[in-house]
């Protein structure tokens, strides 16, 4: 994820960081779900 531009307030910075963390967490959950699915199919 690449965020380009200026952050005007600390609150905006916090919101962007929260969204980025949720995206990272979602990617990790998807990865673990795929691993679990592959393991269960064996």
C-alpha cells in the first residue's frame, strides 16, 4: 500500500495507520486460511 500526499492532522494520520493495519491483518488472515485449507485437503 502506497499513500501519496500530505497528512494534515494527527487524527488523519491515525486513521490512515488504522486502515493500513487492517489491510495487513486481512492479508495475513487470508494467507493463513489458504494454508489451513491446503493442509486440510491433504
